[in-house]
C-alpha cells in the first residue's frame, strides 16, 4: 500500500466535488498489477486507519483525478494550429495528407511516442483516440500505451470513399482488419478497441453497416466517430442520405448508437437527436477549442442537460488547439457563456473539471473505473503545483473556496502546473 498526502480533490457518484485541504489517498496494487484506491479523505481520519502505510507528503500541492480526453487524433499531433477556412478545407489541405504517412510503422511509432509524452505532460491519463486508416497506426498506438501502463482506447479509421489515395481503405478488408485488431488489443490489460468510422461522408453504406455489425458482435468495444460538427458537413450528409431524418439518424440506422458510442462535436443537433442520444446511451465528446478554431459552432450544454445526454470534454487535437485540459475547460466555459440561448450559462469550475474527469468516464462507460478517485477505482492521478506559475500562485493563494481555486487553475494553469502524473 502507498499513501499520498496533499490537498485532495475527488468526485462522488453524483459528480459533486469532494475536497480535503489536508487529504490522504491510499492505494494498493491488485493481483492484476493495477493500483486502486483503497481509502481517501481527511489526513487525520484516513491516516489513523492505515498506520503502517508509508506516506509521501506533497506540501501545497493538489492531488486530483487524471484528466480524460474523450476525443483526440494522435496522427494530427503535428498539424495542430494549421489555419483553414473551416472543417472541410482543413481536412483536405492538412489532415488527409498528414494521415497518409501513417502507413509507415516507424513513423507512426515516433509520433505515438510524442503524442503520449504530450498527453502526460498535460495530466491526461486516458484518451479515446483516432488512429488512421492504417492498421500499423493502431499497433503503434497500443504498443506505446502498453509500455506506459495507461488506460487507452483507439481503433483503425474506416473510410472507404471521399478520401484520397493512400488513406482510403477497401470495404471488406477494412472490416476484417478491424476485427483482427479487436482480437489483438481489446481487453489487453488496460487497452480498449474503438470501432472508428471517420464520419458518414467518408464511409459507404456497406462499411457503416459492417461497422454496426461488428459493434453488435463486440458490445464491450467503443464506437468512435464525428457528427454534426459543421454546417457544410451537415449539408453534405443530407445530400448523401436524402432519406435520413437527420445526420445522427444515419448512424442510428446502421446500429452505431449504443452505450460506449462516442460522437465528437454534436453541435448541430435538434431536440429529437438529443433524445436519441439519451435513449441509446451514446455520448457527446465536446471539443470547444476545435469548435472555436474551425468556426464550427457552440455546443448546447443546456440542451444536453435537458435531454439527459451523456457528454464530456475533449481536445480534438489537431482540430483542437491544445493538449491542455485547462485550455479545454476554459474554452468550454466561453462556449457556455456565448453559445446558448440567452442568458449565457455560467458553468461552475467544479462542473467543468467533472466533465474532463469523472463525467467523461461515465460518458465513456468507465464509471467506477477511472476519473473520480473513488474507493475501488484505478489510481490515475495528477499532482498540481499552482506555485509553478507566478500569477497562478498569487491567485491560488487568494482563493477562498474550492470553486475559486479550480477556476484560478482553469484560467491561469497550463502544463507547468502539472508537476507529476501517477498512473495506476
Ligand atoms: N470529421 C471527419 N474527420 C475529422 C477530423 O479529423 N477532425 C475533425 N475535427 N472533424 C472531422
Ligand atoms: Zn475529431
């Protein structure tokens, strides 16, 4: 067993923040080699229950659950910050050419290494991640995740039309490759497979149907795609599927809405779509820095709440502009302010934090496993040091309650404040 003493942030089952100004987190390694939380709370009470446990004391630091990125593209690490008029030209000019290079396993391994280093520097311990259409890109991702002992999900991108040579796959082979990769990687330690049709415009009906069949045959896998991000994209889907009620209903038709189905963006949904998301158990990966960067629009937090639609936060790098959960939470705050029917929403700092930790875990079907530091859950956590940034240090010391402390970190924090990442 190990004890860690510092300020301590956890979440309860309702998403309420639990805070101890002098806390103790006690972990123990299970027979599977994974460290789990066995006790947590105020130092005095918890220490009295575990007198023999060695304690590491991090003065003036904050222990918090590792961040969870619900949607990110590791092959887009090097195209972060590439200017374009909007989603579709950005895909054509930067994204697709960059992704064609991942047929090369050595190159994929190099970028995967850089990607995981960036994630961990920023305190992200779990990410649902796009690879590329090349199976080698998936192997490179999982090998790196396995080396680092991280809980990670990814999958081969399915895109058999409207895609350039070198990236476009072949329908039948793409489904065979996906199943091979599921058997190779899904459930290996902390790794999980995501069936990953890129988005409706780049898959044939046969490929979407096949993806839905795979998803039914392997119900514990994830489904990972994009929906209703950009108005030109929505129009394109309406042309390709004139009979569909909405963009989202295309995925419904092919059996691609269920628990552990995660759709990035969900900007241009209507109330019927949101009800469908709720009823199916599918989740939205809200990607505010990407949506602001590409001018896609504003996620409707109020509408999502009203419909009971699962959602959490995501970087969407390279459409997103930062790996930092602090930047993503701040962008979500701005989107809440500006993007709703008036008056604007004030998303509470602890709510933003929940959406990037325990709430994201729930949306991913990993409730109780990661994201909260609840007893029995896996001990992935960050150790934050507000004093690593001069202005944040001044501001954090003036915080009079947890909300003020978390908001100081959200507004002024970055990777410098992430002093240490401890993975289960
Ligand atoms: N829609 C289809 N592909 C992509 C992608 O790579 N990034 C984003 N943001 N949207 C997409
Ligand atoms: Zn994306």
